[in-house]
């Protein structure tokens, strides 16, 4: 890990004068999409003060990725104050301040899975209980079937501060789009911002629904296995994020378009 990952106070002068004129079109579009993810995460309550992280691989790069400046609230993230790091943790653009756990968790995915361009990590309070349940997530309602067989598990290793954990994170995500990090939080991936966001949205929703159903104390009917498999196949014909992401961006433009700055 580079010495450039040490924490320090955020100042306005730390940020380069990034704009849609100072980056290639693909890079600026990626920054805007990533900033939108941060703002939408704050809107839906998927943020945690200055903690947690959402990253996106830099277009045209194998391992470099964009992430938030450590110390900013999610509703302060904009396209121009996102920073760029390489696979070794060296800051390539922006202030030299990276959340170490964020680098460890996200580089594990960006280094090993070229397909997954976006990585979303969250600790959503009213869903975290599922991370502590021995049996993990139980699929109970139709819209959780889009993730049926698509959720992996990663055992808690304390704060994610060691590079050695990256291999285990990557191994546990293999073949999945969502990871329940036991006693810790959630991780989702996608080929697009919309896919990673919607996988997180439905993972959290599935956890909330499960907890609500069990809180009734009534007998649970999980439904037949073959119908879960059928429903998963049916949902595969409706790519996550394809229709939702443009709608979410329109909503965000109405609420606060400053994420594009």
C-alpha cells in the first residue's frame, strides 16, 4: 500500500479542476455515473457518513479505478472530486487520500474480474442483521429471485486492511454478483453503474423482507425450489439497470444535479 493512502483533512485546493473538457468523454461519463451512484446511495439510505465506498474501473484501463475522496459525505461527491488510483494504491489523480479498507476490498474485484466495472460496498443498518445469521439470506419474495443462486459469502476477518484478504474476497465472489460479508456488510458488482446499484437495491430489499417476515413469528412458506429457479431464469431476460438507471438519473437531476459538476 502506498504511503499516499494516509488520511488528512479535506480542502478545496486538493481537487484538480476536472471538467468535461479536461477528460476524455468516456472518463467524464464514468465520473458522472459514479457520482450519481454516491448521491443515489445517500438518497436511498445506503450510505454511512464518510464510510464505505463505490468504485468504477477507469475506461480503457485494466486495473485503475475511480473512488471517492475519503472524508466526504456521499452527498458531497461530484464528478470532479472523484479520485483515481492504480492497482497498487497510488493516487494518479486527485488528493493523496484513500480509505485503506476501500482500496483493499475494491482492488480485489477490479484486479481479478475484468467483467465487473463497478463495485458497491455498503453497511445498510436495517439489513445488517442478515450478515450475522448463520443461514444467511433466505429468498422469500419474487423480486429476490433475480439474485437466486447469485449471492456468495465472505467470512469476517476484522477491518479489511490487509492485502492478503483480497484473494479470499475474489474467490468468494467468483461466479456471483453479490456478496454478503458476514458480520460486516454487503458487496455488489456490475458491468454498469445501473447494474451494480440495482443488485445492491434488491439484495438489501431481500434482506429487509426476510427480516420483516421472520419478525411476525408466523410460519414461513419459502415456496418451491423449481419456481425459484424458473423465476431467476425469467428475470435474466430483464437486465438490471437497463431501464432503472436512466429513470434514477432523471430523478437525481430533479433533486440535485450538482453531482455532474
